[in-house]
C-alpha cells in the first residue's frame, strides 16, 4: 500500500496504534508499509476506515480507473498460448 505509511504519519498514528485498532500486529503493519506483504481486502478496508481515507487513496490509485476499463474487457477470457509454443 503505497500511501499507508505517509497517511498514517500525517495523522500522527504509530504502527502499534494502527495495529491495535485494526487487529493485526505491528510487524504486519510494517511489512505492508514496506511492500513485503499485501493486506487482505478486509484489512485494507479497516485501515481506510481507521485513517478516514478511501482504499484508492491508500493504494495511490486514480479514482477514475474503472472508467478507463472498456466494458468488453470485463468479459474477455484471458489469452492462453497454444501448447508447444
């Protein structure tokens, strides 16, 4: 989560405080901030709720990303290379 650390620090919340409020360990928060682990969707939601931001803000994603996906791309099966290639 690209922005987790900076948002947490801007709000004056320590890793220990965020861990206690979210139900995980300080080590896990550190690992997520350093890109060692990715949070579950549920944990990402808890972080966003605690920090009062959107998950998109935590991920540093463009909130309009869904508008960039063409409808036909949603139903297109993945391309699989033929055997023996």
